[in-house]
C-alpha cells in the first residue's frame, strides 16, 4: 500500500475534515436533539412538483434532460434566471454573465482555483462559512480575518487591513462575504456598509465574493440591495462575483447554483468547470427552470419563510425563557441559523461533551473563525428541528450552560 500521507498532493493534504461533518456523525445518536446541522426542513421539499415536472420533462425534453449539456448551463435555465434576477433583484444580466454550477460549494471551489496561489492573502469575515474556509485553505490561502458586528463586517477594520496589505505590496486576492443572514451568525450587512464595501473594492481594486444562499429566505424587515446591483448602479467596477444556490429555496439534493459575474470571469470559470464535471445535471437544470418559470418558486418560498419564522421565534422565546443571565443571541431576519454568545470566560468548545450528555448538540463557534478564536460562541440551526424539539433542546442546552456556570463559580 502506498504511503497516503506522503504521496497525496498538497491541496488534499491541506484540506482538513469539516468540523460540522465530523460533528454530525456524533450528534446523529438517537435521543440527541441536534441544532448542529444546516439542513432545510424536509417537510417542505416540493415532492409533488418535482414528480410532475420530471414527468413533463420526460415527455417533452427527455433527450435534453438525459444528455450532457453545455458547461456554462442549459439556455432554458439561464433564460429563467435572467428573468428572476430582473424581477427579484432589479439586476439586468445577460446569459454571458451567468454560469450554472453544481451548487454553491462548487462555485466556491472554482473561486479558489481561479484566484488563489499558495500563501495568497484572502480576506474573510470572523466568523465565516466553514465550507468556504475549508476550500480556500486547500488552495493555500492565508486568511486575514475581519470581525463582524451586528450590521455586518467591520468596514473600518476591513479598510485598515486592506491598507496594511497594500503597504506590504501583498497580492491580496478577494474578500469573501456572506452578506445576508450570514452562516454562521445570522447577521446581515447593512445598506450603508454595502456602499462602503463597494467603495473599498474600487479603491483597493479587490474582488468581492458575495455568497448569498439565504437571501431569498427573508421573513422580516427589508432587504438591502445586493452588492452586485449596488456596484452596477454606482461604480460599475465589475469586481463583484455573486453566488446563488437552489439548495435553500428548492432542495439541496438538486445540487444546483448559479454564478453571476463579469463575462470575462464567467469565461474563466467555464474553462475550470470543464475539468471539474463537464456540466451540471441537465435533468436538474430543467426542473429548476420549470420551478422558476411556473411561478412555483414564489409560492414555495412563502411557505418556507412562514415555517422558518415560526421556528426562529420559538427558538428565541425558548432562549429567553431558559438561558441564564450573561448569555446573548442574535435574532436574524431570515435564514436558518442564530448565534449564541456565552460569557467571555466560558468555552463552548469545552462544554460540547457536557451538552451531549444532556442530549443536545450545536456547532462550536471557534470552527467558523479562521484564527480559532470565538471560543465562547456557538451556532444553532432552527430550520430542521420541530418546534417541540427546539423548546426541549434549548431547555437542555440551558441546563448544560447553568451546570458549567455553577461549576466555574465553585
Ligand atoms: C454560506 C454558504 N455558502 C455555500 C454553501 C454551500 O451550499 P450548496 O453547495 O448546497 O449550494 C452553504 C451551505 O450551507 C453556505 O451556508
């Protein structure tokens, strides 16, 4: 047998197992209420719509659905996505601004391949999406972390870091942002800060990755414009690369997403994708096109929003009811997650096993921090568990927190 550790290439050697995927193995024990996953509620997958849609596709376009398709995506889906962008985001796009991907995780991999050479600085939020950190790390990124506040990334700190990088003659590559109901924190980047981010992108000539899988799941408040739109309508730098996915609005099993960017970037992405998977599933693209064209998308998203709002409210009410003084949390206006802060001197990492003993699980916040900080934080998912599980799970979590506080006080 070959020596795996020595013989595998640098990129997989650098790739560390996702803490979440490892945690899910432990937390899938019977009896454990898990807030650790990030799964949409399967009760609301559009089973009947998909069954009907596949039947019609097979009758009318079977030979397209079961065939290889163009690498940049089927025109049927691109056409519908252009209309979607106009209607929902006020964005004028052309098919050459778009490439269909095998969901956003592939898009992040393509971003990594396109931009990162080993030891290149990449600017990320603290905390940030773990799957993004994992893939950028595999290409050798050196992370520059910028803290987030209640209204998104700290733009003063961001500018200071950019200034510093420029002063070092560093070849910084891009800023990775999850601006809407961020995974993990649930925080949304305000309109004011979005404007500043565009300004910085122009001033420091740096690409912005706008990764926004949760944007359509807004159940409260008003959405600020997408960074892509703001840039188009103001400075038109062409620096914004926006990632969309059907995972949260339709079904993650479809593995389908779209990148919106300048045609020159899309062209490069297309060449990369040729070597990755030739094309995304033609059948799934036709189902997604049907999902948008039929107007079922709008109806479906309304159902999801109603359910997730109810679940978020249930979680926030349970946190208020059971958590001791000193514990705080975010109350996001959309998405799937909220973020809990324990008092500074408490470690959610250390408490994890104790929580498991109480039969409740979460994701440790430090796993989302590129520098391992954030030890007193945790991410809780509210989309997957039932309202009864949310109430009971938060009660159990509060028991673990109180026991730890009592032990520390002794
Ligand atoms: C911020 C963010 N980006 C990308 C993804 C990847 O999603 P998918 O590959 O299913 O589109 C996720 C998944 O949870 C996410 O939270």
